[in-house]
């Protein structure tokens, strides 16, 4: 009789253990970090600083690739579907995103920021380059405006809290630190660019509109919004005239742009040439060095200060 009771108890315990195992198999594993996908370096930098190591941040755009010409592979798009949340820049920067149905939530950050409308002259310049993929009246480089970065930080923080409520306190603390950093950057730009001898810069691609508007200088560019566009003979002639008429000493180009024409202009005009980083993406070397949005924007400020001959 005693043995029967022991056997019965063992059977009950085994059935209970089996029930627990079956229930656990039905439940998704919650110890894995959720995956959040982002499409530009600025959004990547915000998300990493806010989330810390609580999530896995996937940079959809590989480091070292031009965001304007990027086309994701089917394999990459399949990986994006696994993301619990996706942040994309919007404002026409990622034409490949249209028509793609995200399995989970995707947030268009451009809906929450102040977008700069192109001037009639800028729109006309875009139309000079017939092979550009599209023409639009909005400048997509809004992350170069620190106020827009603060708005993006607020939205990303809100969405991360909704995704991981248990980390709300951490995310708010990190948000406040990130916004404080952006405020310091803004003050540094205001102070440094407030008293400059030169009032214009020349760039290969029209990416500096937000910075120029906010801190009071002008931008002359070889091409419109597309860095892939080849400058026309008319654009090159105009740039030479601006360089000589305004006493411009530096011409900027980007890492992802063919620098042949820019360097030829610099040589012929006897001016210096330098790289300006508009932060749509960063190079593989910059990523390897662990450079942040703050690091690069401070480098950009030093270069602008030199080109504008600021005191």
C-alpha cells in the first residue's frame, strides 16, 4: 500500500512537470533582447544611447554605404521583418521602403520633425540633373538640425518605453542625457559660427541647408540633393564664379561621393578641399573607431569654422 502511494505521487509529479514543460513551450522566450531596426546613422546613434544594452539595434543600412543609392537585398528585407520595431528616416531618403509591409511597427521619424522646404533655386538646380532618380521639394537631411534630433529622441524614447516598459526609468534618464548633449552642441555651433569673416561654403552635394539656415551662412553646391548626380558644366562655371567673387577658400565633398570633379575645381581655383560628414551614414572606419553623432558633429564644426574663417 505504501509503495502504491509512492508510485502515485511520482506519477503526479511527472504529470505536473510535463504540464509545466508544455506550457513553457507555448510561451515565447522572453529572455532574448528585442530587435530594433534603424535606417540611418543618426537614428542608430539615438537608439543605441537611449536603449543601452537592453535591445539589439540593427543598422539596416550597412556602414560605408551611401543611403541615397542603397537597395536592400531580399535576405536583408527578410531580416528586417524580424524586428519588433523599425525607425526609418522618411522624407524621401529611403525610396526602397515604399510598398514594403512591416510585420511589426515601423515609425517614420520625418513626421515628427521640422522639414526644410527647398528654395526655387534649389529645386531648379535639382532639375539640371536629368538622371536623378526623383525630384522633391523637401530637404531630407533634417538630423543636422539639433532641434529635430531632440524631437527624434523624444519619439524614439516613447516607442522604446512602449516596447520595453520595464526599462522606462533607464530610457528617460538616457533621453535626458542625450538631449543635454544636443543642447551643448547647439551652443557650441552658435558660439563658434557667430562671428565669421566668410559667409558662404561650397559643397559637392546640397546637404548643409539645415545647418546654414540655423547658423547664418550660405551654401553653394555643385549638385542638388542627390550626391550621385554629375555636376553640369553650368554648375561648375557657377561654382568657379562664387569661389572667386566671394573669396571662398575651401570646397567640401563627402566620403560616398566621387571626388574627382571637386578636387579638380580645388586645384584649378587654388583652394583647399576637405571632407564634410552629413551623417546619412558613416564610413566603415568611423564605425570601427566607435565614432558617435556628437564626435562627428564636433569635427564638422571645426571644419566649418575654418572654412568660414570664424574667430
